[in-house]
């Protein structure tokens, strides 16, 4: 099967860059390889992003963006976006997009807590694209520019799409969470999963509203989103004595609690720190009360454990600065990541530094993250090279410190190589 | 900081054709003459190409489109977009009121990013121009410089310009002004160590029916990096109708301009 897919990818790539009939299609071909230094496993994948955009009128456009991929354990075809969009449509003061779309909220360069609409796939490491990839959702985005500087945006989502977390990873995380309740190690737990997704429909949509504009020299936006957590939480756990050699087996029913989010985002210059640009997002999350019912083995009495109860904050505050030597520095304080909610939210500091060579071809960079909660760290050193404008080759070495179950230690050590060609 | 004001002023100003007396002119007289002969262009739309040449001589040709408008207060707002190749397609820069506000639209992320502070000094999409260079289109503000007519040859007046801004990356600029047409022919930019760093040259101008001329092609060379960016305009429309809210964050997110 893999060989067939690979052949299709290669043939399609050649067609896209050679035949006039499909010359309107643009995109990117990308080869990713990663070497897990902990397990010694080498993984690789080939992706072909294809984009076709066309104008229907001077105010209406349509587009299809697909990814064909050749990689183990992933769908061979993924929709990146299929949309119809209108500018100054249907009225002069309004724009809209509808379809399977991405709706980025937030001003922060990474880990934006207000960027809650699109699910994300679990990133394999801190290589290129770390936390940057999004999964499209069926939605309508409608923006009304009621003044020159300010607009109001409405988002309507008649379907629910969760984050993509590979099941083995999800089972491992749950085993780590459940094992301490029974005084055993996570290796003694085998977890079976079942998911119950929220009922979302045209009548019961997810929705959001956002207003954005300028206050002085600062771009600001306020947002509200009424939806569900994109990560699943356990709601019922039936624990049995294992019969396959393991000590315990747990059947876990996972659900998605309801969530309301109030967000503030801003980016601009503050006179107090000349030369620095601030970008920040602050979000207040109001969860529904969510608890996990645990039914122990041998007819012991079940018990409940609260998972989400009280409102809580998540934050990403960043400042970037370019030195006289053209070194770009970006420091971000984050309270919470996309995979932390409620009491699990903790503090991090991320630092990114990069410097483009004078000819624009080389760009060495370093990205470091530190968890204030447990002192675990991850550091990624890398370099990007652009042989010409269409090619980009990026080599990244990522090293984590801290126990595997720590906040950042679990990212592990790895080497990533990406080569991409834009056509 | 007004690093390349004269470069961008050159792009957006058309100057009148007139033979002027070369005798006893001062730098102020020359600047007065240049201002006098600017054509009345309030809005413009230009299509053209930007050729980026790296240190090894490899060339990349990009299609560009530019819009500009002189606001009521004399400041200029601009939109600059790459049309091709695919790697930079629809990357769009918005500069409002002489760069008072700069926003960059990145289509791959569907995000509008504010460019502020020291970020203005970063080069724009692999060209020889910084964001600030692309935004300083308000014209030459004499009060920001000390200047003096230091020489002349058969074709040009030669004026030395010293920026008063202590943060300027240039110690001085030497500008050659065409004696007949009163437009800038060349500007040499010297770094703080007095080394010639960048050179702006006008490669082609076009004489209009009303007696004004406008540039068609300019070249900016970086002598330290041995790189060059050549901007050539092939279609220029002036005094066109643009909606009042055209120069806005909303506009730069459009798929087509």
C-alpha cells in the first residue's frame, strides 16, 4: 500500500509542475525525516500540499487545499481547507468564509490560549511546525467592518472536531493518570478507550464572536467562544483485574466537557521598552463541572474525582526584539499549553533566537523551553538553508531534560530533517 | 529613522522637466526645485517586477503590485504585494501614514502581524529593503538632516546629507541630482565607519506628455553583501479611484488586489 501511495505522490508531483492543464495548482512538496535518539527509531514521510484557488467574481473566491501524505499510521489524504470566501460580500462592509476552514485567533507567536477553534495534531517533537499545524473545521466566519478600524467577527460551527491524539499516546497518558490511584506503575495498566463526542449540529452549534481593531498604536481583539474542549477527558473508568498478564485493565469512556472562553489579544509597541514589540493573549476558561467516576475491581465502592470545576486562566505573553546585528529574539511566557487544562495548567518560558545570513540563505536558530513546574527543559538547535527561493532545508536537533513524565522531558531527544520545495 | 527616504520618495514622485540654471544654487534651492516639479499624484497603482540577485549572482524574479495614496496631512500610505513566485505569493505589506503603522499579511498562516520597534529594521521577504525602507515614502524631511551642496559635475548636483537621528545606521548619504530634470540619479549610503555600504541607482526614467518624468527602473545594491534588488515598473496608473478604506488591514487579506 505504501508503494502505491508513494507512486501516486510522485506522479502527481510531476504532473503538477509540468502540465499546463494543472498549472494553476500550486503547493509544496515536503520530505520529513526524524530520528528518535531515545529509541533509535528512524521515521520518514513525504507530503504534497496542493492548493487551487480561483475567483468566481471580483468579490468571491473559492479554494481547495489538500495534503497527500505518505507516512505510517496517518491518513493518506487530508483536507487542509475547502472554502468559499467573499470580500465586500454580501455587503460592502462584510467579508465571509465558509467551508472546511482554519480560523486563527490570537496574536502570540506560539501557544496562543485564545486560538481555540481549530484542533491540532499532536506534534512529534519540537522540530519545524511545532504546534503550528491545524486541522480545519466546518464553519462559517462572517466579519462586519462597522468602522474603519474596528470589526466584529462571528464564527458558527455546526460540527465538532477534536484534537488528534494517537490512541497509544492517549492510553499511555491515561495509564499514568490512573496508576497512582491504585498504587501501581503505569506499566501495570492496560487501557481500553471509548469516546463520546458532544452533540453539535446546525441547531446546536459551537459559536464565537470576536471584535478587533486598534487602541492607539496597539492592535487589540476581544473574543468569546462557546464550545467544547478539544482534548478528551475521562468520565467513567471501569477497572478490572487483568487477565492478560497485566495487573489491571481499565475501560475508559472519554468525553469532551463544555467550555466557554473569554479572550484578549494584543500586539504593538510599548514606549516603556523602545524597540520591543509585544504580542500577547490572555484567556479565561469557564469549564462545566467534570468529574471522573472510577469503578474499582472486585465490587469495591466507586469513587469520583474532580477534573474540571473552577474557572482558570491561560496566558501567552511574548516580546520580540531585533538587535543591531540582525539577531531576532523572541521570549514568550506561557501559562498553559494546548494540552494542559484546569489544575494541570503550569508556567513555561520559551526563548527563540535566530539570525539570517546577509544573503538570506542561512538561518541558524535556537528554541528553548523551560517548565517552571518541574524544571524540565527542551532545547532545539537548528539551521535552515534556502538554496533558492523555492527550496528550504531545515535540520533540527532537539534535546530534552527531565524524567519522561515531566512537562517537557517527555518530548525526548531527536533529530529532524525537512526538505521542502514550493511550486 | 529615515534611512531611505530619498529612495522611496524617488519611487513615488514624478518631477517636472525643466532646464534650470546651474549657477549659484544651494542645496535648499535644489530641493525647492525638486518639490516644485513634483506632479500632482495623489493615488497610484503600479505593477512590475523585483529582481533579487544574491552574492553568487543567482537571480530570482518576483512580480509585484503597489498602491499608494497621499493623505490629507501629506503623509503617504502604501500597499506592496508580491504576486509571484509561489513561495512569496500574496505576502503583503501595509504602511499607513509614512510607516506610522506597518502590518504584514502572511497568507500561509492567514495572520496579520504588526511590524513595530526594532522589527522595522528586518529585511522584507529576502530583499535588500527593510520594512522601514518600504514604508518611508513620505518624502524627504529636511529637518531630519543636515545637507550641503558639495560638488557638481556636468550632469549632476552632488549633495551630502547627514542624518540627525542618532540611531541612524548611516553616517551620511551622497545624492546626485540630475541638473536638467531635477530628480535623484543616485544615492550612496555610508555606514557609521564611513564605508560605502549601499548604492541606489536610477536605471530608467520615462518622460511624460505633460513634461514630467517618472522612474521606470531602479537598483539598490548592498556592497557589503554583494547583493542587489532591481525594481522595475511596467504599468503605472496615477490618480485612480480608491475607496476611502482601501489602505487597511482588511484590504491586504484579499486574495486579489
